[in-house]
C-alpha cells in the first residue's frame, strides 16, 4: 500500500495557502520513478473520493501522487468556491508544479527556474472539471515550460458547454448535479464584472456539505478556470501525450463523444495517446475501478520508459 503523508501546504503567488494531499510509494521502494499531480472535480476536494486513486497509483506504480485542493476548496485557503481571477487558479498550478519538481528532484531550481533534463517525469491530470482545468492550463500561454512534464491524465473530463459531450437533460442524474446561472457569465464576458458571483450551484445535500467539506457553489471566476472555452481548438493545441478514461455509464457525459476529442490532438503524439471507455463505470465510480488503475499505470509506465530512452 502507499504511504499516506500529512498534507503539505504550498504558498500561492498571492499568499493563499494551497493544501496538497500526498501519496508516496512504500518506504522500502526506491525513489519514485514519476510524479502525478491530480486535480479533483467540481465542488469536491482531494480527500472527497480520490484517496483510493491516489493510493492505488502510488503503490502499484512506484509513483508519487500529489492531489491539490483548489483554492477555496477543502483545506486550501481563500473564499469558498471563489478565486480572484481565473488566471490565478492557473498560476496556482504552476506553484504546485514548481514545488513537486523541487521536492522530487531534491534540488533547488537553477537561475532559469528550471532543473536539468533527465530527472523525475511529471504528469498533470484531473477528474471531471479538474480535467477541464488541466486542459485550460495545458493551453495557457503563460504556463510554465517544464521539460519534465511528459503527459496529461484526464478521467471523465468536463470539456465545456461548447463540446457537445453532455448527456441529454432528461438523462438520469445530469440535472441533479449542478445548475448554472447564465446572466453572471454574460456580464462577466461583456463588462468584466460579476467574477465573484455564485454562478454554478452544486446540488450536494446539506448533510454532505457539512460532513465532507465540499462547496455548494463556484463563482464565475472559478467556473471559467475549470471550463474549456474553446475545447476543439484547445485540444488541437496540446503538445504532449494525453491519456483519457471515462466510464461507459457516466451520468454526465456521453463517453464516445468525450473520447473522440483525442482525434483532435496533434499527430506528433498520436501513437502515445490513449482513450478508453471503462465498462460499467459511472462518473464517480470510475475513480475506484481496478481496471482503470491498471490501465493508467500501464500508460504512465510506457511514457516514463520512453522518456528514459
């Protein structure tokens, strides 16, 4: 089993504390052969349904797994479900990558804010809207240029309202998860206001909110950070291999339509991309699916081996 360490705290560029759950290989294992930074889905946090995934990847693949709580979520600081701007949420990812790079390499950053080639490979991933956040970061012009970032892990990714991947409104469960207020997004887009308006309501029962620390709302700023605005164009601009998994019984998204987005990726990484529909798995159930764990492990190991060659 993986060693579960106390969460670490990373200071964001604006002073907010970002809490990160950490899962490491057993103490007897050698230095981790790779690190995965993985983001939770909408309204949740790293300890709300993601522990099995973190422990499984760490213990079965000799990898270090870092699961941050988005600002305003879980044990991280900041107003609940909010952010100063969508760009600040992306800057937080850079802060986490810099921490993981220095931690896994056991060295300080050089004068160019980089480490030498050939060190521990880093993967960036997310589930649901955490996957949407990763897509936004991967195509953000100000993202860190990290030579050891080698691929993206997307589990049931939320590709945005323009992706046409959502289940029909009458499909069981879809409308029950979240409701969106459109007007604040319109005002934000036209007048650059209403960024802190509560625009996405997660329909978690009050008992779940109290007992498990999930948030009831995301503001416009947070929602924009985790939602791809131009999904087709963005997927076509991702310059690293992508692994994508989704359950056949996903209640929110049509699996076949989601996986088809892999076809938009640049041809340079085509042989290393992977898309898979996990039979019988639901949107949340996929996180504890044993086949998912083994499939992700094989894909990650293949990319690590390619980088080592």
